[in-house]
């Protein structure tokens, strides 16, 4: 399914109100829910782990898309399967064995994603495309919401060519907004993560801006 999907990142939501935020943004038209897990080691910021993701599961009725910015990954795969992740994405830079990691994610019953930092070439995933369901192209250096977009159009187009007729999503993460969404879709992306561009101006009490923001991306 290559239709364009908007995946709000709860990194930009009210951390004391995740359940209600997820329900509000889904009611306003979110296609997937993007959940950013950071370990203070792979990236210079820290969010939450499996128990939080598991608690969120009963509030998410769409696709729960979990982006791991952690290293190492493998020891936590079963915990995210148990938490109910639909898509589990690991960074190719997070360890020497991305091939094993992707096999383990699928083996645990989830869709497998692989993410690339801005400095990492498309070729880093050339030999694992048969093992994944999603490639996430970072358009910021991971760790924080609200950063400005780094143009990766050539990498996106190259990945789309490499993927060929495989059923693999290309997800874009970082700095996606009304101005930047068009170029990444043009280049071949189909899942757009957006944090600040979705949650700005709204709240659980007044969620209508979430819907306007989603439609404007
Ligand atoms: C960055 C995260 C992103 C981030 C996107 O490390 O992976 O998902 O929340 O936020 P915006 O859309 O504000 O750049
Ligand atoms: Zn993310």
C-alpha cells in the first residue's frame, strides 16, 4: 500500500497525557502512531521503554510504529513484541549485526524496520532489503523533535530504486511539515512522521488543530 500515511510522533505530545493524546490525534486523522524510544546512549536524549509502550497499546487502534534509538537492540526485541508493537525499527548504526536484528524482529512476529541517520548512505541497507518491511530515512540527526529538515531526496530516490517491486515502505522522520512533505513524497516516501508539525497549536482539550495540521501536511 503506497498511499501516503501520516504518523504523528508522540515526542511532541503531552508526556503526562499520552493515552488521551494518541486517541485525540487518531480521531483527527492520524494513520499510524510513531513512538520514539531513546536510551541516552545511542542518542543524547532519553524517553521511555517497553512498559510505557505496552501501556499505550490499548489506546492505539491504528498501527503502533516503534522507532528504537537505542544500542544494543536485540535484548529488547521480545519486550517490544510483548508490548504490542506492530512495526519495530532499529538503526543500522546501532550495532554490527543489523541482519540478525531484522530477522529477530520478524521472528518475534512484528514488521521489521531499519533506520538510517543522515550521514549513512543508502548502500548500508542494500543487503537487508529482503528482511525488512520499512526503511526509515532520518531527515534530522535523531534525538530531538523540532529540528530543521535535512534534504535527503537523493537517498530516498536511490532507496526507492533499490527496493524495486518489494513491499517495503519508505518512512521519513524529522522536520516534516507543509513545506518539506512534498519533496519527500516526490522522491518516493509513503510514511511521513511528523511531531511538532502535527501537535502545534492543539491540545487534548482542543484537538481540532491536530486535524488541520495533518490535512495541511
Ligand atoms: C527524532 C525523532 C522524530 C521526531 C520528529 O529523533 O525520531 O520522530 O520526534 O519530530 P519533528 O517532526 O518535530 O521533527
Ligand atoms: Zn522517530
